[in-house]
């Protein structure tokens, strides 16, 4: 790593910053695996349907009963098309 040469010298001035750097590196390594798992779990929930309930609807962005979307018959303020809200406009992103 970048700080290995500095941290290998055990002087009183460099000792405390080295401990902080080492603990930050350990914490970031541990966070990497759990963060990846959490991101994958969120990505799997995108537009899921659980029986009569849909989560993260692609037209309104909300969770609601199936066939009961609040964006149904509403006009998009961006493109003037129907059945989706401006925040969910696909070509805008």
C-alpha cells in the first residue's frame, strides 16, 4: 500500500496516524463484502411482484397493489405521454 513504508517505521510522530490508516483499511476491506451483498439484494427487488403487490413500479416508482398504479392514465410532465411519472421517464436518464 501507499502508506506501508511510512507505517513500518515506528516513531512516536508516525505511530498514531499509522494506526488510524491501518484500522481504516481493515474496516474498508470488511465493508466491501457486506456492501456488495446489500447492493445485490436491492437490485433483485427492482420491479418484483409478490402475488397481488408490486414493489418499485417502473411507471410510478412506488409500491402498490397490482393493477392499481397511481400513474395509470396520468400524463408525464416531461414527454406528455401517459401511464408514467416524470421521475420514471426512461429516456431521460
